[in-house]
């Protein structure tokens, strides 16, 4: 398998920040409530996840207790940090050491990333005048992408969440720049108790996918051929959103919930779990109202498609379109989603 289709992703952060919980919910379809029973991760737990288009994710869940962190950063540094595609660093939003020792560990990880992947521009020195260097998008410079998740946001009062995230982002970015890290970072607030987890992970996964632009072109053709209002593509096991297209005329419709995709991911995953508990495997879902019709169905061996059309359209018409589109998308998937 080529290194292009195999991507190593590190999941790091201090003990109890919620790394294994995220992994269990997204990749093992566990319920959020069941994560309370998880024990601390010993050393590193790595898992291989097969994604569409032949993409293989090597996910390294690195135990966050101080002794393990110290070992990841010293004796095991080259094993852990070499050839990393993305680092997902989890901070516990309610940790009293958020901007002290938690951030210090994060900065050490950035340094280890730089040392073990010296070709990336993250190795560049800080700006000569001491001011923070400009941010580039993660991975744009060819270096590893860094995603920073301020997690357990459900524990922060709702009216303080946005300001807490903004303040945290400013402070951590400033410290990273002062430490000489020039690569990009993306910050998200997340919680296992709502759809923010799916939002952040969908973005992470879309960065790992080889050619989303080309896939969107195909989805756009499908959208106009089927006269739909919106089409969303989900990865089959995780139900993360891979791509979506919306009819230009309706894309500014303010009635549409901005977080609808992640909400669908969360709901369908819970519904699928419910189905499997009564041994009735989930296959497809149709919602028909006077205002819209929506059909969610398998598209290829590794994806589900959601087609939404305005008005009371016969679901059979949408189902037929999906059936007709299947061979084309199956071919695309076989050759790597239009890479
Ligand atoms: N309130 C809240 N609790 C969470 C959230 N995510 C995880 N937890 C809880 O945090 C606890 C620790 O989670 P883990 O996933 O085991 O933490 P970890 O980062 O893997 O810890 P180590 O393996 O020791 O590095 C569990 O009891 C989870 O239920 C969240 O978004 N909100
Ligand atoms: Mg763990």
C-alpha cells in the first residue's frame, strides 16, 4: 500500500481529556454514556481504520498520563512522531492547568513533530522581530496538520463557550509561534454530548481524503440531474460527513440549520445502534413531509447518500436516482474517489 493512501494520525492530550472516548464513539459506534467506563490508555493503542477510496488510517491513541507522555516525547519520540500526517491534540476545557502544564506538553509535542519531520516549514525559526509568524493552513506547507480540540465544552456555560475558545486559541497560537512553530493549526470546541464532535472529525477526515474537489464535481452533477436541493455524502461506518453540495438557489435559505449535517450524523448513528440492538440492521431511511422529502440510502460499499428535495416529491423518484447513480460512484470509489 502506498504511503499516500496510508495516513498516520496521532491522538494526544493529557490523561482524562477524552481521546479514547472520541475514538470509541466515532470509530466503534459506542454510546457517549458508555465512555464513563473506559480505563486509562496504557502506552499507545493503535488501530487501523479502512476508509473509502483505499485510504487507511493508522490511528495512534497515545496514553496521556505524565509517565507515558514523557516516554512518547523521549525514548519513543521517533517511533511516535515520525511520518505523521496529522496530530489531533485534545485539551480538557475544564482543566485547571489548561494554559500551564497542559499547554507545555502540547508545545513539546509540536517540537517533537518538527524534529522528527524536519522537511516541514514548522522547523523554521520565529520571526526576527519576535512577533508571531503568519499562520498557514494545516498541511499546506507539506508538514503535518495540527488540529487542536478544546474538549468537554458541555461543561462550560453556553454563553462563555465562544469566548473561551477564542481566548484559548489566541493564547496557544501565541505560545506556539514564540516556540518557533510556523505551521498551521485549526481549533475546534467539541463535546461527546453533541454534534460538535462530528463537525470537528468530519473536517479532520476531509483533510485526509485525497481528492474531495473532484468528488464534489460528481455530486454537483448528481444534484442537478436529480433536481434535488441538497446532497450529503457520509462515510458508512463512522457516518462522518465526507462532502455535501447544495443547490445554489437554496444555499442562502436561512431556515436551514447550519449544524444539520452533524446532527444527522449523530441521530443516524444513534438510530443505527438502536436497530442493531433489536437485531434489525439499518438499511435506509425515508422522511416525507409536505415541505420536503429526504432519502438516506447506501450509495457505494463505503458510503451513504442523503438526497433532500423540496416539496412533496415521491420518495421512489429519489430512490430511483440513487439506484441509477450507484454504478458511477462505485466505479469512482474503486479508483480512489476520483483521485
Ligand atoms: N463531560 C464530558 N466528559 C467527557 C467528554 N469526553 C470524554 N469524557 C469523559 O472523560 C473521561 C475520560 O475519558 P478517556 O477517553 O478515557 O480519556 P483519555 O484521554 O483517553 O485518557 P488516557 O487514556 O488516560 O490518556 C471519561 O469518563 C469520559 O466519559 C466530554 O465531551 N464531556
Ligand atoms: Mg485513553
